[in-house]
C-alpha cells in the first residue's frame, strides 16, 4: 500500500492513522540550484526522504510544501518566495486540521535550510496543543556525514547546489541532473550577506556554492541511508512516547 496520503481514500487514510497516528510533511522550496539542477531540488529531496522514512515507520506522507522563504534568490528565474510567517501559519493550520482526524504527530522533513526558523516557531506555537505536536527533521549530523562522504568543503557552512545536494539528486533523480553543466564556485565571503541584507544571489555567477563536479550517486546513496535511519529512529521513538 502506498505511504502517500494523496493516493489514499479517506478510509485508507483513516486506517493508517489508526495504526500509526503520525504524518510526515515534506517542506521544500522552488528556487535556483545552478544550471545543472532543477528548481525543485529541495522538494524532490524532502519528498524522497519522507517516503523512505514512512516505509520504515508506518507514518503517512502528506503532499509536499513546494514554496519556502527564498528571498535570497528573488532575481533568479523560477525562484518563488513566501514570507516565513505565511509558511508558519500553513504548517500550524495543517497540523490543526490533521489533529481532528486522529493525527498526534506531524514530522516536518525539510529540504530547504532557510525553512529552519519557520519550523522552530511552528513547533513552538503548537507545543501546548492538547492533541498534536510538530517535530523538526533536517539532515541529522550533517557536518559529520559530509565530512565522511564528501570530498569538498562547504561554502561558509552552507550547502547549496554543491557536491552534497548534487550527490543526493544523482541518487534520487539522476535524470534531472546535467553534470555537463556542474561547476565549482566558492564566492568570496561577503560582509553584506553575513552582516547585512544582501541577497545570496548577488554573490555567485553560477548559483553554485561549493564543488558540484565531485558529486556521485554513490555518495548520495550512502548519505541518504544514514539520514533515513536516523530520522526513522526519531519518528519511532517519538511515536512510542504517545
């Protein structure tokens, strides 16, 4: 049986929630990822992770959220941004809606780093809710996993269209990756971005921050396995607590 709610009837959904009262809400973004990757990288990866976690835990996957706070790419074709508060409201309203149907835990599986603050505030808003809790999952132990499986350093600790994301995409959706257009670019550290309000899109010519040329599907598969195991363990432990 499918783990995705969008393919379930109302009866099939109710049966799954009666067994495991938890859903996974993939959070992504629609934004530029260089010339070698599609706009939907963050959606595709969050969705892929969510399905694997659901298969391992019995949780049910809700349709992915396709937009996030992507203001830093506002001038790049295809990039779409929504305010953080807007996304926060949507997350909370989704959780409150699902609580009416017996869902007790909503796990946010995030593929877009900038969604982090929004996830935190949404989980806090519902922490005292009597019936449902929101939990945050985002590439656990990322630095250690990358140190073991990636050859190139990050750009200032940020991952975007680099060896890491490109490797994950090669593992999940290789038909969407054009490695002939993959490049290596490490923009200079910019005070305007880190201490002011300059958009990240003004710093890179290619839209890549790191070395995408070193990406392989093998690296992506290895890292995905680690993330899925870690996240699935968290889901099982939280659900076991009631």
